[in-house]
């Protein structure tokens, strides 16, 4: 492997480690979030957790520095921020195969997938969706998630479920 490539990879890895140890202000998180949701590309199934790891097909989008940098933010800053985004139904530039671009709350949930290696439909409150059969773009995990985040009571239930995951993970430290 060329020496320059090795040095570049080591430097990037060091930057991510330093980045992960910093505490972030709301302004910093908002800026990083804006950068992430404006990325154009497709998650190609990489939004879900399979066999204990984030992503199935792992899209090239999730390898971009903005994505990696965002997910390297410390959990105590990032998770509560993402949980607050769940009810946001504005569109992002990120496509979710095979159907539509992700809503902001949806993208926040996919980030939570990557952090906690758990899909939203595996949360106790939403298990009824795990093995539910869809029948096209208007009847998929994505469309069901849109219904959830678009309904204030259901969105709050989703926020509470992820808050429980976050709280449990803090106790496990």
C-alpha cells in the first residue's frame, strides 16, 4: 500500500477519534446534521441493521466523510439530538431504496440504527412491523415509518422507545 495512503488513513482515523471525544454544542450538531441531510445519494438498504452490523449492502453514501464524522460524535451528544429530530417530516436529499427520499425524522432513526445496532421495528413498541409484508412503495417499512413520525402520538412513542434504548446504554457503561 502506498505510504501516502497509509498516512492519510491514519490521520483520518485519528481525526475521527479526537472528534468522537469532543462535546458538541447545539449549533455544532445542527451544522453537522444539516450537512448530513443535504448529502445526495442512496442508502441502498444500508439504513437497516443485519446480523449485528449496520447496513446490509452498505451504500457508498455511508462511507463519505460527512457521514462517518457525524456518526463519530459522542453518543451523549448525538443520541438525544437525533431523538429530538424524530417527528420532523421535512425531506432530505438522501434516497432510501427502493422508493423515496428520507424524511428528516426517518434519517435520524437510521442514524440511531447505526449507533445502537437495532432497527426501529425491533423496538418492543413497534415489533408488529418487523415481519409485516409490504406490497409496493406505499406499503413498506419506509411508508410505515412515515406514518409513525407523521402522527404526533406515534412519533412521541418512537421518541420514548429510543430514549429508553439510550438510557439503557448509559447504564451499561
